[in-house]
C-alpha cells in the first residue's frame, strides 16, 4: 500500500510512516506548512501560503497524490481547503483519512468537509465527543531502551510549553514554589530555570524537537500540563518511554492504568516532594510509565490499527466461491501479461529469489505446485537436475500460457481444482502454492489445506499476502487466513518468513510430523520472521 501523510503534527505522521514502512508499506510525509518544532518530513510542498496558493499548490500535485492508495491528512480539514473534497470526488476509490490532533477540533476550525473523509482518527479521547465517526488512535512511539539515570545533584523537573497560557505554565511555577519553597530564577541557555534547595524547574519554550528529547533524557521528571481536557501531550508519552515520572492532568476515565501523577490531586505538594526526594519512588513511577506506554502507544501496535482501518475503507465485497472460480478462469488469459510488465517485473523477480533461497534449504526431489499459473516458478524448478515437478491450476488459460512460454512444461501440467487434486497420497516431497491460498474463500480453505496436506510427503510451502493484524479480513478475491492455526489443526508446524521484496507477503514452511523427526538432527528451516 502507498500512503501519503500530509503535515507532521506532533511528529505523529513521521512515526506512523516509519512503522508503516517497517510493516511493508510505502509511506511518504509531505510538509505543507512551517513547523516551529522542526519535525522531520520527506517532501516539502512549496509556495502554499494562504488559502489560494495552498489549493493551487495541492492541485498542481493532484497526479502525485493520486498515485497513492491513501492520503492521510493531519490537522483536520479547514473550510478553505477545497482540494480535499475535490480530490475525493475525482478519485472515489482512494482513501482520504483525516486525523484530528486537538485545537483544530476544539475550535471547530478543522471540522469542515467531513463527508469527504473515508475514515477519521483522533489523537486524544476527549476529541471523540466532536467526532462520532472517528477512531481514537493513541499517538505512537517506539519504546526503546531507556537512557541511563541522569545522576543530577538536585532533581530536575522539565516543562516544555508550546503556549504558556494553554499549558498552565504559571500555575506550574506557583505549585513548584509551594512544594519547594523560595527559588532563584535565572537563564540557562534557552531555559528559564527556577532553583530551590531540593529541586530545579527548567522551562523551555518553542524548542526544536530534538533539543526537547536531549534535555528530557538528562532530566528526572516531566511536568506535562494543566489540561482542562483531561489529556496528555506527546512530550508526556516520550518522557514515559524514557522511564521518567510524569506530572499532568490525565483523566483516569480516558486512560486506564495511566501512571501520570495528577497535578490537581489534593496531596500534590507532598507527592511532588516525594518524587523529588526519593529516587526509588521515581524509579517505580518510571517503570510503570514504560509499561503503560508499551501497552497503549507502541508504534507498531498503533500502526496496525491504522492500517486495518485503511484496508476496511478500501475493501470491496468479497466474492463467493463460485464467483472466485469464475474470476480466475477469466483472468487466466491475461494474468501473465499483468505481472510481466516492466514496472512490476523487478519486484516479482526479487520475490522469486527469496522464495528459491528458502526452497533450496529443504533438499527435496519432487514438487507438486498447486496454482502453478503460467509456470513462473515452475520453469525455475523443473529445469533443475533430478527435480520432478508437476504443475496444477484451475485456469486453462494460464496453463495454455505456460505451454506457450515453455514447451518442456507441457507434459507436467494438469488442470485441477485445489480442493480435489488428482494426485495420490504423499506423492511429493514438497507441495508448493504461490499466491494461491490468499485467493481461497473461507468456506473452502480447510478443504484445500487438507488436500495439500494429503499430497505432501514432507513439506508444504506457500507464499501469500499475510499481515497478522488482518487475519479474517476479506476484500474482492483476496482473503487473509490464520495460517498458523490452519496447519496446527492438521498436526503441522508452520514457520513464517517475511519477504523483504514485497513487505506484505510471507512464506510459510510447514513440516509434517515425519519431516520434523528427520530434521531434528539439523533443521533446514528456521523461521525468524524474515528471509534467511
């Protein structure tokens, strides 16, 4: 899937895009407006100042945006941004995802042209009351290793307001003084520093994001904000990922098991003093913070929810078994031409290379390929010394193309349905299926799996579209099955190898019990989630 993110508010677009790339998709972040926090992006849209020039700049790039499957807009849609509804009207099959981040929703400025949206997201739970069709998507973050303890002689509290009035900065300074007594105030670089005997409060305004993160790693505690909305900001998420205690006003009804210390609690002064004076208490809060962030904000988990929503918006009505059979009989005559086009051939060649690398480790002498198509994989296997290959396919059109392209395959080709194979039990060391099972409807997948199992002597290997968060998803002539469960029910062990060439496809190597007992002396397959 190709995804265009427009605007990188609070670095959410960038983190989603990075996770989407790791999950096998292509994602590009466009910046259409200046960002004082210097969040990263891939492409800058120039000359987009003011409503007229903004729409003109976007219209000039209509063809570019139409090359994506999804256009994901961050910050809502303003009344003057007529490009988005026009784009959706011209390209109704594209997904227009609209992501709301805060003030554009609370003020209503970004709540226009909502009918144009295919799917809506909001970044904090309080926004949901304005957005009844929207899905809460927690702001994502990668929870890596925490930084080492800073070892400061006095506990350092940090606060990074974007707008002092909105974040309650004056209230935070007053509360800090109430907790720690008289303070000296000075400037330390870009920071306004308030120093008491037990602790210091550093306030940094308008800082670049990387400078915020650098300071946060060296600090002990983050004070987020006094929020009338019961939410917490991205800085709080980043601090919790670092294992730092956070003080704020997160509504516990929104955020279950959230460890943020409430600034409006009756005993907040005593709790601030305890945070400052007891390292063990800070460490316990920090550990709870990391557990919470990993549970709620992990970037891959959050991004899987976003991708699933894209797919739901893109989905077509699933074909019935009869319709799927008819579809492949019709498409068989043109399929070879479709995937040998220059723009896609390179990707399929890389796929073939990864698949053969896996097959080479199995050391088999006979292969029955089910759904062999026009012989794309078969001609690579049949030509090997000592290899006995048989190809079966439902489509006479594809088999005819296989005979035309490689005459030597003709005697080895059989027209058959995958759920009724004209082959004897355990007749092949390996049963191979490339992009077959993903086209088998749910009411037939068990029967097809049983047939592959029956014919196989040692291994079943299949290559299919598979994304773990999509198990059970269906669209058109494609289904995402729970393959591990299917093979487990038959007594096999499936190992998954993620393909780097396609990103959203996996090779599953299934060993029958007899093969497993043989291979324990040195298994030829070792699934690690990627091609070996």
